[in-house]
C-alpha cells in the first residue's frame, strides 16, 4: 500500500512540474519560441482550437515567429486571436503566412514577468504541498485502520517529505532558470 501510494504521489508531483514547465514556456522572453503562441485558442468552424493544431509555427530568427495556417481561410481568425491574447504582439499578414515580430522586453516588463514567474512557481509549490497533505492523511488513516504499522507510517512520512522537498526544489530551479532567461538582455 505504501509503495503504491508513494509512486502515485510521485507521478502527480511530476505532472505538476510538467504543468509548471508548460506555463512558463508561454511567458514571453526576448527570444521567439513557438511555445509562446501555440496555446492560443482560435475560433475555427465555431470551435476554439489551439493554434498549433491549425498551423505550423516556426522561429526562423531570434525575434520572429512565422505561422503558416493549413487552411488559408483561417488567417483572419488567427490574427484576431493573436490580437486578443495578452501577449501584446501585432501580426503582419503577407500572403499565406503570418509574421510576428517579437520586440525586445523593457526593463519594467521584465520585472513584471519575473513576478508572474514567481507567482506560478508558488502556485506549484502549494499544489505539491497539498498533494503531500493528502498522502499524509491517507497514511494516517492506514495506520489507524491497522493497514500499516507505526514504523511503516514513519518511514513513509520521511520518504514523502524527501519527495516533496525534491519536487519543490525542482520547481524553484525551473523558476530561477526562467527568471535568468527573462533578465538576459
């Protein structure tokens, strides 16, 4: 029971870290990356569809994204969705492609984005701690019901704390890396 519970919680904590990585990939740095816009939902045939399912997105230069829609009729919808997003980017349509110039970040915007990164990391730390509390309750219940011994309970709590600490440290390192990337000029 204990091993299965710890494996499950390790998986959930790992998923939480993956979510953090995806969230931070959408935060704009001075460099163009397809992850910046691929999550944008575009109204296509009455259905909100992620941009990466409607077009190929490439970064031929450090400050340029090129979007090539598979369906030419969706260009206007893509343009509208990009303008509505909070990225502050203005698309330039030329023929069958959409170009997005990524302007350099101002110092003020870098500070603002750093605060967003810290907030996201803190949210993930809270999620990881909440997962830990769920397992602690489950282990306590197992001990009360005599499913596990006191020694097993104590060892499991120690393992759980080590797991929690390592995942929180991982989340913090990912946050520090993103902050360093943001502060790069």
